[in-house]
C-alpha cells in the first residue's frame, strides 16, 4: 500500500473541451494545485483503451493500491462526465468535476466553480456529496434523456458546431432548424407507475438535473431532488405551436406552453412497435431497443463539492 499520497486520476477526451481549453500554463497550474494538496496524479485520455469499462477498471485498480481512496476527476462536458460517472455508481471513490461543457448543468447544480482552477481546488478542499442518478435501460443520464425532436436537435447542433465552432447560439439555431424541417411524430405507450397511456408526441424528455428544469420553470424540478423520474411530453406538432414552444423554452416558460405535459414517477416504461428508438443521452445519440425502462438510483454517486461549514 502507498500510504503518504492520495491518488488522483483525471480522465479527459483529447478531442473535446479539455484539449482546446488547456495550455501549458493552465496544465502546469492544475498539477501544482493538486501536488500541493498531496495528490499523486495520473492523467488518462478516455480513448486510450478500447472502452470506458476497461479504462475505469485500470483506474480503479490503481486507486486500490493506496490507503486513501483519492478522487477520480472527469474533465470535460456532459459526455465525459456521463462516461466516468457510469463506472462509479455505488463506489466509495468520489468523482471530481472540471467543467468544460457548454452549459455545465451538473457543476452549476452542485455549486462547483466554473473556473477550471477553482474547480480543481475542490478536489482537496471539498467534500463528497451523494447524488441521485437516473437510468434508462442500462445507461445513466446526469442531465437528460429524450426521444423525438431532441436527438435531431443534437445531430443538427453538432453539424453547426463543426461548421461554425462551438457557440451557445448553435444550440438555439439548430433547434429552430429542426422545427422547420423535421417533425416526425412518435407513437408510444408510456407506463407511469403501472398506469399505461397511449401517447403521440414529437418529443418526450426526461430530466435529472434540478437546475436545468428550474431554469425552464418546470414544477417537476423538485421531484428530481426527491429522486423521482421527471418527464415532459410535447403533444402537438404544427409549426406555429412548436415555434412558440421553442420561444417559451428559451424564455424559461415551457410549462406555460400549450400541449406540454409534465409528470413525475418512481418508474416509467416506454413501449413502441419500432425495433429501435433513437435516444439522446446527455448530448450523445444512442439507439435503444424498447421497452425503455426509466428509474432513479438514489444516492448512487459521490461527487466532490465545495465544503460548506454547517456550523456558521
């Protein structure tokens, strides 16, 4: 056993935000912060192994050699955070976050600083907090999972990003583009805590981030805090209604939009006659075989957050 130092393993994606963000100066400052905090540091590119499972097994084996379990840091956007978190469910080793995404909802919801150097300091000065993690079939989502228009938004946004660079405006422009061009209705059967409903929808959205849901003024945000599945269904499909819905979403008034229904539950199942459904999970597109089973693993992931002195 290595007794003196604590292990810190940082996982990043060289093709994503960390590679473009880091400079020699920033990288050196990160190493200096963690070295001063008593960490033994090792850096891993998420693409260095065949898959995330193999990489995380290697990292977990490294941490088992130390008396102190240390921290495993995910540096990047939603995709990187999701990949690392998926392998740390029900582990005692906490996950640290260096937020390098567009919206950084996970970091913001946990009051983790958005400045990368301030976030780095949390690894040594903060404390682990258990978080509820939602799952859809065998995959987790930290922010959201959705079917219908939203996966098309993601594909269109990535096309805009490749052409114009990663701009916040692209998230809204791609949404408008999809509303104008693509409006394929999904015919589903949605089972909510054992009761089944036939649903025709252009978009069904499941959220697991209280901050994200609060910003668009959805009352179900509180349900996420309590460890429930939070869902939104958009039922009507004409262009004008959808455009109004997009505008109200941007204004944080989604719940006021017509033909928008929100619900919460302990267990949701989604059935379809299709053999595959396209699902957007934390910004990544996957194909899933229905039925889709959605529930929340309560207090399943420990995340390093800023220390709060409760005695003050």
